[in-house]
C-alpha cells in the first residue's frame, strides 16, 4: 500500500495527527468521519448507491475493491438490514476506525507502544511511522480548502477528503474558523466530489449532511452526559 494509494478513510485517520501536540487528536467523533470517508469512496467507485425511494444505501452485490477496510464495510452492508447514510455512518463505525488503524500499522504507516497511565493502567499509544506523511496530508488538505487552486482542478478524492474532514470536525486539520470562512468553497467541493454524475453529487451532499448531523447528535449526547474532551478514536487507547 503506497502512500499515494491510501484509501480515503486511511487518509482521514492520518489527518487526526496533531503536528503540534505530537499525538492523535482528531476530535471525539473521528470514527464517524472515517466511516463517512469509507462510504464516500465506495460511492465514488460506483459500488454504493442511494435508493430513490426511502434513501436506503444499496451496495453492488458481490463487488469488492481489494482493500480490506472497504470490503469489510461492503460485506457488513450486504448482510445487514437496509439503512440510510446517517445510519451507516453511526452503525458499528468504530469497527471501521479500528480496521483502518490496524491496516495502517500492518503496512508500516503506524507504530504502537504500550504505556501505563499513572503507572497502573496499560494503554496503547499510536503514532505515525513517518510524520512526513501526516504533514503532507495536512498541507494538501488546507491547500484544497483555502485555495487559490480552482475547485474544478481538484480531484474527486481530494474534494471528498476535505468535505469529510470538515463535516466530521477532524481537528486539527480543519478548524471551526476554516469551516465558517470557507463555507461556500466547501459547498463547491461537495459537488466536485461527485464529479459529473448528478446521482453521485446528490449522494455526496446527503453524505455531508448526514455526517454533520451524526456529529451534532454525538456532541449533544456528550453535553447531556456531562462528558467532554477531544479524545479522538486514534489517540491513546482509543477506538
């Protein structure tokens, strides 16, 4: 798995690496963004569609990509009851996060160390094997989001990466200030992620809305429970 061929969910995971704090942060809903990235890539490959009636997600039966994470999600969708995009963003989404992390580790992009919190509780600490990959991804993501590169020259995968990072609030890659300042460009990037297909553009718009809704619901639930923090599924002991 060469760096240039990393899947969309894998790139979203690496975007959660904080260049300043030297650890994975990404926000507490990284698993939702990573799952949305997997759904986006499957849709862009033509392997996932929304039904016109009801909006349930329909996979292309028997199709596979050769990527263990994407194929695992296809298999899950095939053998589960029908769900809309929002349902597939949340249903067992941490499974996809764990699968992405394990795949990156297996291919030499991540390394893990076992540590003890307070000298007692064992946790695993993950970090990139080569931080240059994360640094490059951060720079490329911000360049796509902020311009001045015309949206028409942005690739569909690049556009989807930025859209999922923004809607999923993957910190520190895309800040709240960025989301507000480049709101119009994010709309353009959402359409760009669908290419020339009206059906795919509609799916990508729905996916962005579904991800934003899932994150908002998770934030509300944490607020009600009095839980906070920026845990991030990729952090110490997370996922």
